[in-house]
C-alpha cells in the first residue's frame, strides 16, 4: 500500500468516525430525534392549542406559579424531580389536587449520558416510587434532564411504562431573563400543538423562577391574541396510556 493510499484510508476512517459521533450526538441530544425510540415533542395541530410544561420542581416558586395558573384557569404539566418532591411534599400534592398533570423528571436530575444503565434505571425507578408514595399517583409521562436520552434511558422508560415527552418551544428561563423576554421566546414559537418548556424551580438551587411566574399572564394573553388557547398535554396527545392513575 502506498503512502497516498494510507492517507486516504486514514482520512476515510476519520470521516466515518466523525459521522458516527455526529449521529450518536443527534440521537441522544436532539430533542426531536426518534432514532433510539419514540419521543413526543409536538402535539396535534388540529387542537388550536399549546401546552405549558414546567420542569425541575416543585420548588420555592411553585406555589406562586400555581396561584397564577389558577387565577387564569390554566392547566399545565409538571415534570417533577424526586428529590424536590421529598423536599416539598405538600406542594407536589397541590399540583395534582388542582388538576395539573405530573411527569417523571428523574430523582436527582443527573446527566444520564454519564450514568451506567443500572444507575439510569435505578434513578428513574426511584423517582417513580417517590412520586407514587408522596403524591399518590402512578405517572405515565417522563422527560429526561436536559432533554438527553440514552439507550439505557429508553429501556428504563419502557420498563416503567413511561411515555417520553420533550418540547417544541422553550422560554429559556434558565437564563437571567425578564418576564417579557421569557414570554417573547415562548410566543415566537406559539403554534397549534406547541409544547412549551418552562421551569418552576432550579435544579441547582441557584436561581429563582419569579420571572417565569410573571411571564404566565403575558404568555396566556399572547397565545389568546394569536387565536390559540392553553390546553393540557392530554388534550394535545390523547392516549389511554397517557393518563395518571390514582393508587
């Protein structure tokens, strides 16, 4: 083999490796990727509605958020963290009592990409048990921290009967934004079937979510001005397996 052929072979191998790495990154980190398993990231477009979802809680600002949602007559979905449910059990129970949906957002908010399959399964299952023990519901929705899904995460979710739901538009409220900016991000992507990602707590406990709470009336008014409404995830993604069951 000539030096030129060696160089061509090395370049081809490097290109293939880069392509494989890119594909793996897309499959695990892209919120819309379906390569590793089914993931819902957008609802039905014939509903004329959007769904509000909140991650990382419950936390210190969740009750103010619940007050705001109640004042507006809005229903939302809360993807809760098991540790936070243990810290704020009464708030977690209030979420369900007021008619909102609950999903599994892990027990400890890890980066599943860095966990072994066993650790992934244990974390997701521990969150499921905690939600069931504290709140009294068996959930059927899940969303991984950071939106990152691995083969082990999909396997654990299937074992637990969990349907994975991502999002189509984000408020970027994990950044230091005003309520106006959060609402502007959401409304820029507010279309029929949109699933909105917001946060009612900070997984690291470093930032409050007052701007998120204050953005809700702006979002509700903006959605209405576009001829849309705010609906539950169940309304956007109807399915018998989607319902939480009292235990």
